[in-house]
């Protein structure tokens, strides 16, 4: 099946392609739609220049590849741009920093309509306006590939504070989360159940016919809403450790526990999807017990001295499993 027959949102597939227009024209059409932010030097030179007020900045990068990371049958170009922005903004926030700039690189098949890249640019603008006002896309690159690939590098300003690492949790600290748990995973399960054709291939037509397009959890899978402002708030509020919940609470809690040399004990009930489902991009943090939790953080447990397991609930070890692109991707692209 030609993947272009099963797109989730209207795109003018008869319009000009990136191969027909060439890099310079495509760049002009895309960059005019991107959020500019306030860099010292923005797009147009060999490098952007972004302020680092206290002499330091955080930097992260993430890739989205058609197939393992998104399906055209299930996501519009705006969805893809939003998600690519959100996942990187969340990593910056997890260090306690304020997002200050994004660099975006796209490798697209030659027959990709320019409208797809414009839609992705619109998604970046919408996400940045909603999640990190003042941030902007300060540069990037275009290339061609048989698999549509989107790579984003994000920068952040620490505002004079030390970064919040995964390795600072101490016994006695409160374990807290901000943001949603399990919604994106529930949305993905709905898509794999109801958004496929008789052969199991992702299908925009099946997604529409089943009503999955109207499912709020599917909406969160397509456009996660990470609590970006809570990252810097946690740093200012005394967080001892923090990370982005990209792959699921359990697997990411295990990462924090191992980095800090402690065990995390859950004191609340969470269902399996909330524990092991990924892509909500909330924040997991630890705070001293006498600190008022900032923003949308809520307590879910405590830190105890290192035991035999990374994560326990009611004295029973919780498997620290979640999303693994090498283990979990089924190879079916649509």
C-alpha cells in the first residue's frame, strides 16, 4: 500500500514536492512559518547565536523516524511537528532549564509535498507558543532519505541555577510527578486496535471510521502536553533529581534510582498503563521532605536506601519496563 493513500489529515498530494522545488525554495517556505524566538543571530548564517546568560546552557537532541516513532496514517504533519517540539522541550525542562532555542533537521523522500514540511513547521509554532513561549527555531537543515526523519536539537537557559540531574535523589526525599500518566499509551493502544485495516496496517480510514480520531487519549498520543514550566519551578523549589518521563514511569524511575544509588517506593496505586506506558512526557522528580511541591507536582512515593530493586510498591518489586524502540517496534509502517 502506498502510504500516501492513508494520511490522517488532508494534504495536497498533487502540489509541488521538495524534489521539484529544491532546497532554497523549500527553506523559504518552511522558515517563514517557524517561531523565531529571540536569538542574537537566527537562521541564515552557518550557525545561530543564542545567549547563555550565566555562561552555561543545556542541550539535547531527539529523532523521530517514520515507522518506529510516528505513522503518517495516524498523525498529520502538524501533529508530527508538535510532538517533535514537545519531546525536546520536555528534556530541557527536566534539567530545570527554560527552553531558549531549537534546531530542526529534516530528511524527506523526494516526492514529499512541500505542504507536509509546512505543516510540520506550523506544528512547531503551535507547540512552542503553547508550551514554551519565547523559544524559537533558530536553524536547521534539509536533506533527502527514503525514510522520513526529523531530528531536533534543543537548548535551554539554566538561569543561574545548577542543573537538576538524575543522580541527586537521597533517602527520605519525596517522589513526585507532574503531568499526565498513561494517556498517550492508551491512545496508541486505541490506534493499534481500531486504526488498522484487515491486514493490521495503520489506516487513516479505519481510524476515522472507528471514532478513534475523536478519542482524547489519541489526541494526547499525537500532541503530548508536557508541563514545561514545572521543570524550572522544580529546580527553583529545591528538586534533588529529575527526568523526563518519555518511556514510561517505571522504566524512567529505574533510571533515576540507579543513577542516584537509591530505591524508589510507590505509595499510591497506579495501573499498569500509567506505570509502563510512555510518551506523555511528564516529569519525575524528588524533593526534600520539608519542601512544598511546586506547580503541578504531586507526591507518589518516597526515596529509601538502595535495596535489591530499583522500584517497589507494597514491598514488591515493580518491573522497570517501558518503551524500547529496539524491542517494541513491530516494523509495520503506514
